């Protein structure tokens, strides 16, 4: 974005941030909110046929594979300090969350099954059937976390913000918007290019039977 440092551009940036749609980060009684997007199917402005296809796909987990990957890419781009999560009844909103990474505390990792463990020393793997050895990790394993109750720029008028602060926040919010667009588009594309069929699956079941001895 190429914004000159004029009072007018500051005013424009403040306005864009202020007018951005917001939603709760936690429950509605927790008053924290953040930048958000309504992704309810009926709010997407689709024709009736596409809308019906989207409703059909809501129950199919794999229709969200690409959608989730796009949201995860956003978190990676921002090193998990910013993440996009779903909130609201039936997940009808995408919300910008704050988060981070912390040391998972794992000490060792198996040379064979690569499962990280909290065991300190070099010793045989504890996973049944694995003959690997636990070796000390070379560095910490990072684990992402989210602050579900933390809002971003709640009740904020941005008046005291510098040009640079505003510019950076706007870059983040625009990335959020673009990522939401991409995620929603990928879901719609999936819905349009797939149809639902019913398949019978065999479910293995253990039953008790009496055998004569
Ligand atoms: Zn192992």
C-alpha cells in the first residue's frame, strides 16, 4: 500500500479500521471483539443453485480441507501471532485472533516413529512395537496457541496511533480480508465441483458369541 503521510491518509486508514466488521472472539457475554467476516452461506451473495450446493457441503468434512489450509497459511505467515478462527453458532464468522507459539516442553524424539516425548535421557522408545531410540531434541518444539478471549482494537478510536501503526494494522487487516475471500472461494469452488452421493460402508463390529467347549 502506498499511502503518503498526510493527515488525510491517516484519516482514511482510521476510517477503514473503524468501519471494519467486528465479532466476538469468545462468547457474546465476554465483550472482547476483533476484526471479522460473516461467512454464513446466505450472506455470500450466491445464486440459489450454488447456495443449495453449499448447504449440502456443510456436513462434509473434506469440503473444508482447502478452506482450513488457507486459514492455516495465514497463521504461518504471521508466525501464529495472528490467526483466523471460526466463531458464532455453527461457525458463521471468521475472526482475527491473537496467539503465539510456546515451547511444547518435549525433550526427546524417537529416531524411528518420530514421536516427541518428555523423557530426558537416551533410552529405547516407549511406543509399543517401536524399536527406535529416544534422542535429545536439537531445539524446542514450538506449539501454537490462541488467546480466545482477547480482543483486538476494542473500543479503539485510533486517534493516538502513528501513521506507521495505522499502516501496519491495515496491512494485517487487508491480509485477513483477502485470506477470508480465498477461503470462502475455495469452499464455493469445492461445492460447485462436487456432488453428494450416498455410499454404504462396512463397519467392523465386535460381538460376543458363545462357543461350545
Ligand atoms: Zn518410536
